[in-house]
């Protein structure tokens, strides 16, 4: 991988890939004039989104409309689209491989994702021997059906950051070492499965952007709407109601579990190894491990499902 990465620039007629030294796509236009938004820019730092995907052209339409477009034009938000295939080493630009332990589908390999994030951050993220702490002002988000549920509270937390990198998963899943040792957050947008993380990433970009100061024009707009932070009185009333409300989970209902972790080649990456049971070829033991791992991940990311 050379110093240049692929940036994707859009206009109303489509998109055009080009080589740039810093991979800054969809550059925000200068703040026009001397209006309130221009003055606001003097007091607020812009948010940068990096979207890592194998389908960079997917975002051509959604980013060109509404609040996200205005936030980019006024400099409140910058959006960079990074083609994951730029970080492959073979002539076929392969980003996936078969899962250890067998099973259907393909799994995104760890190496291209680690290297893409490192190139965007301009620094290493470490390995098993020397882990590197993430930047406090940034988040590396893996979009996954097995992640924690994204909520308005999550959006508010992310909106306080300077930068968000969004990894769009594909295929059967992403190598678990990405979730465990690269991502700061593993998020799901709901209890359903999509063909990829691009739609989920765009949802998060929109949800977070509208919370940036100045994005809506009227700050009260984001304070008086669904899922806004409740006042002390509202929280008290809600607590009184919940104390007498019956459980939403009917007796004897079957528990829902998240998918088990997936691993693909290489078996060892930066000191993090694939669980030995997945390599041994003992199908009964693999099935037992996957069941236990699925329960553990559900309890960690979505304990509400396992009640």
C-alpha cells in the first residue's frame, strides 16, 4: 500500500475515484459569508466521519441531501469514504476468507481492516504484545448485527467526539479480532440482519450529525423530540410506572442469542490467535464452543435478549 489512498469525490453527476495523499473525500466547502453559521464555525470544531467499505459508491446519494449535506457545506462535518480493497495485497483485491471451524459464508479478514484504520489515523494500533490505547476524541465503530444496540444516547455520546471511523461489515461477518482489539464500539441498529453495514453507517452519520451544534439551526429542535434526555420529573414518573408494570418478556419465551464470533485466516494475527477448538476439526466441540460464545457475547452486548 503506498502513501496515497483512494478518495471518492462526488458531484451531482456521480462519483470519480482519484488518488490523494490524505484520503480526504467529500471535502466541506468553506464557510460562506459572515452569517451565524460562519461565526459558529469559530467556536466549534468539525466532526470527521471515515466510512470504510468495499462499496464506496454506495454513499453517493445519501450524503448529498438534507442536514448531512448542509453540515458538510458549512464545515460542521467532513466525510471521507475509504475503499477497503485499497489495503489488499493480491491482484484479486481479496478482503474475505473461509471461516475457521467450518460453516457457510465468508468472513472479512482482519489485516485489511487494521491497516485501513491505521492509515486513516496516521499511527499504529498495536498488537497483542504492545496494545495502543485509542484516542480519547475518536471512536472506531464496527457495524455488526451482534453489536450493542445503537440508541439516541449512543448518538449523543458520539456527537461529543472529534472523529468517528465506521467499519461496514459484509458477508457472514468480520473476524472477531477486529471487534475485540480494533473497534472501540460494536454497534447494531436493530434486531434484524442486513447484507452489509453501509446502511447502518449512514444512519449513524445522520443521527450524529443532526446533534452537532449548529446543524439544525435551532438547538431546541434536537432537545424536544423522541428519545430526548428526560427531565428529573419525567424520570421520576417513569420510575413509578415501571415499578408496577409487568415484564414485557412472557413466561417461557425462548431466549434470542446473537451470532457466535467468526474467525478467518490467518490463524495468528499480531499475536492474537484463533481459538484452538476452531482449528482442531472436532465438529461437536466447535458447536459447543460456538453456543457458549454466542451466549457470552449476547450477555455482554445485548443482555436484554437473554433474560
